């Protein structure tokens, strides 16, 4: 019994010394981690769904497409010859992978090189050395999410500030997300997927040939013939949307003063093809002129038609809501 008590006391003393030593180390010797961005200003962009911090010392300003401080040097600014500048742009992805975007969209403008992996808000991106205006060395960080490409650029002296700023980057609910709040939901529990789409899509001068978009699950058959019948494939590209990889097949036909644009998205899971089919009719001439609607009540609609804004972007937005369910 006495031996048991001695062991119990010894163990208790050891625990006390261990715990006490840990807190003593933490209090006296543990390095204090200082968050240098704690009192920075917050920039919020609801259109593209993100927010981030930028410095507040000196005369930092958040302007359209850039953060700039004319007083605090980075050491040099490629724009004004003084101050510090971080530029950003958000663009619609056109079906490119990240590597394809850098190679095909950025190469002849910035000559990117020395690419390394760079993570922003949990998204794998790339950091690359660039040449700005054919002479000044700089740095660019590029990453993608939900059909958008985010690019942040500064000169070489601003790399540390850019890295700090991107460490505070986070995604928020965007206008695009709020726009889909009242959309219809097509849910197929047996096939295990759902997707949102607007109740109304199109107008007089352009409209979908069928609505809502057709979603077909294909097993052991050609997904194009089964899910998107009746058109010749003219183009093919790989895209990634909402962490799902798709192959996009495109085609175009014409009839009776209109053009018909086919968008056939195919993804695969568990040996099944999921095919999402859009077929859009557009009156020839609209977007460039008033077409056949000159002098009619639809003239303005025809003149103002923008294919990217009115058709492609909404389709990408719908596609971004597709998800697999249990």
C-alpha cells in the first residue's frame, strides 16, 4: 500500500512539473508572434467575392484595380516612379487551366518565369517572376476559383508587401452568389446531383432552344451522342468549376436568320458521365447593329446584346452551382 502511495505521489509530482514547466516556457521564453497586419485597413470587393487587408501607414489608398501609396516606397513604382503599388485584376476564365492561362494569356505581356506554388485562402495558385513594361522586374500571383482568375502584380521590391496582403485574403459571398439566391434548383437524388438555374433566361432577340438546361446521366454510351445529340463538335476544351473537372464541347449551326450555339459540358464520376447541355439561339446581327429589329420595340435589346455578358457568363454561373450530393 505504501509503495502504491509513493508511486502515485511521484507521478503527481511529475505531472505538476511538466505542466508547470510548459507554462513557464510559454510565458518567459516562447517567442511572441506579432501580427503585423492586425491594424491594417480592410478592402472588400463584393462583385468578385473577396476581401483582404492593406497597410495603413503612410498614404495607402485602395483604388479601382490597385492599392497604392505615393509616399511609402517599395522602392520604386513602375507606374509613377515613386511610391509603392500593388495591382489586381479579376477576369472571367475561358476554360483554361492555371498553367494554360499563364502560358497563353500572360506570356507575351509579362514573360512569366521561375514559377512556384503559392496558396491563397486554401486555393493552389502560382507565383511567377515577370517583366513589366518590357524593362522592370516584378512578381505576379495568379489563382482561380469558380470560373474567375485572380491576378495580383507588383514590382520586385513590393513582393514582401504583396505576400503579407495575400496572407489576409479571404473569399466572401459575392454578388454572383446573391444573384443565384432565388434561382430554381434542379435536384436528382437518385443520380446524386443538383444545379441551380434562373427561372427566366433570354429575351426576344436571343433565347435558349429549351429550358431549363438538360442534364443527362450516361452509362457505357457516348456522352455526346446521348446527352447532346444533333450537333457537330467544332471545339473542345478542359475547364474546372467549383472543384469539378469538365470537358466542354462547342458547336454552332445556322438557320432562318439565327445562329444556334451548343455548349455541352461533360464530367465523370463513379463510371458515369454527367452531361449538361445548353443550346442558345441568337438573331444574326444583334450586338453589332439592330439587325432585323431596326425601328421596332426590340431595337435597343438587339443593339445592347453582349454575348459574353448575356450568355457565356450566366452559363458559367449556372455551371458553378452544379454539385454532387449524397
